[in-house]
C-alpha cells in the first residue's frame, strides 16, 4: 500500500517553469519516481560482499610510517 505525502520544495524560476506543467498535468509523481529509480541504478556504492577478497589488490608500495611523511 502506497501512502501519499505532500512535499513542498523551493526551486529557482527555471526549474519552476519546467516542472509547473508536470504538476498541472499530475505527471510529476511518475517523473520523480522514474528519476529516483534511475538514480538508484547509477549509484556506485560497494557492498562488503563485492569487495571481499580484494584486499590483496591494494597497492602497498608507498606505505610509510606516519612520522616519515612530510607535513
């Protein structure tokens, strides 16, 4: 069951002019829903499972003691 919520946002005039017809035609909800789905797909968050077994790939050739590093 989808709960409906009301959201008020403040945007600049260009964004307002672009979104106003979608609000009037009641298509803004589906537009934002599609936008959020695409945004979730494009996120590049790595899970622990995806990183498991990759520690050996870490470049350790430049590891130094903290006191050896210039400030």
